[in-house]
C-alpha cells in the first residue's frame, strides 16, 4: 500500500503538460484557505483563519491580474474574559509577475500586489455584548488597504494545480492591528 501511494505520486508529478500555462488570454479559478497573523496550529482562542475565492486573467506569459473575494475571522480579546469574533469580508484586485519558472512551465514563482476594500464586523452582527464592545471602541467598519506577496504555483496536469501564497496587508480603519500576514494553500483550475 505504501509503495503504491509513492508510485502514484511519482506518476502524478511526472505528467507533462499538454497545454501551456500562463499563456495569453487564459483564465483560472482558485480556492485557498489558511491562517493569518502568526496563528499556531491548531488555532486557539485568538486564532485566525482566512478563505479566498479568486479569478485570474493572464495578460501575457509573465503576468496576470487576479480579483477575488476574501473572508477572514479573528478572535480579539477585548477585556479579560470578553473575546470578540471579528469577521472581515473583502473584494480585492492584484497584479502578479512571474519571476521564476521551470522549462516545462509547470512550476512558477510570482510576486505581486494590489488593493482591497471591504467590511469588518464585530461579534458576527449579534446583539449580545454589543454595548461592551462599543465601549472599548470596537465597531462595524468599512476597511481598505494595500497588499503585497509571493505566490508559488505547481501544475500537475495541464489545467489543475496547487497554489501556496504568503502576503502582507496594510489595513486602514480596522478594529485590529493595521498590518496582517497571511499564509494560504489552495487549488487553481485553468480555463483556456
């Protein structure tokens, strides 16, 4: 069983590409998830996670635009025993440039950046403890900002691949800190 699994992985990672990735006018969908702000695994009371659904549009073999919907949740300790779950919903736009790829065009390292805007809500819009949150300065807010990061893509078929990313965001008008770090892993499916 163990050797069968290793054999299957070797076959999977040795498949040659039938179509070119990062080709002009190709499109792709991506779903990823991960952690933010130095969260340890498994996340505890102050843990934070993030989810992302994105659409990529390749403008050349070296660059592409990505638009997406992001959702994150972070527990924020307000006072002693009071912990506020803060949910953030964002719409973002990014530009990426490939700085490294292999000869088979199955592995890419991309750097990029962009901007976002969205809404941050406290306590998932529930009424309990709302007055205590507001007395500490936590409020539902519109947020906006800039981000920059690195993304690694590995395509093991002509259309399907794994994506890993690390990014840093500067958030304005937030209840939380103004800087957030994200580490995410996901899947990308290309539409030609």
